[in-house]
C-alpha cells in the first residue's frame, strides 16, 4: 500500500493469526503438501524457513500455529539464507494448496468479489497494513492473487504457480 492511501470502505479485513478465520494462515485446515500433512498454512510457512529436517518436523508437529511460529522465531539464526526472496512464494504455495483441498474456502475467497483484502495487524507492516494502514499488506495481496488464479482456473485459463 502506498503512503497515506485510504482503504476502500468495502475492504475485507481479516487477521492472519485468527484461527477461526478460514482465510487466515492460522486456520486449522490440515492439508497435504509434498507428502506431508500440515495442520495450517502457518505451520508450513514457518517450517519452510529452515533446511534442517528435524527442525522442520518439530514445527510441522507443533500443537498450535502460534507454537509453530514461536518455535521458528526462537531459531532465527538458522533461517535459510534465501528466505527473504522466497517467503511470499511459500505463503502463496501453502494457501493455494489449502484452498484447493477445501472448496468452501476457495468459494469464500471467490465470493469476496473485487473487494480489497486487508490483513489488519496493528504491528505487522510486511504481511499486514499496520496500525496506520501504511504497511505492505502482502498477505492481503497474496489472497487477492490466489483469488484471481482461482477465477482463471474456473474460466479454463491456464494457471501457473
């Protein structure tokens, strides 16, 4: 989002860490990816920060997305070197697979129409809009990109991930 951009009145606000919100990365919608079951997109996203299989497994099997997130934060010095360049791709990949395994979530995303989707974290200026709505809102943008790909897929257009 640009500096001082006013958000549309009909924007769809959500919190990425709301486990009750099906579009959130913390929602408890297990999915299969790369031969493993992930309890949430957040579990997958946090595990992908690392190349160590044991640490990935510890994060994958964490009992709650918040614990997966904290486990990753406590291991910050082990984060893979290319993480900043691939993190949005990893979040998108996990979300794309989740919406394909849960048609009702895909439909909810499609039902949002053309509305802007905003991750309304007060403190996250990367994934969210931040307290003053000056953040990048990459999570909201990612959801809108996934929504557009779902539309393309539904219309028979080729979708590349």
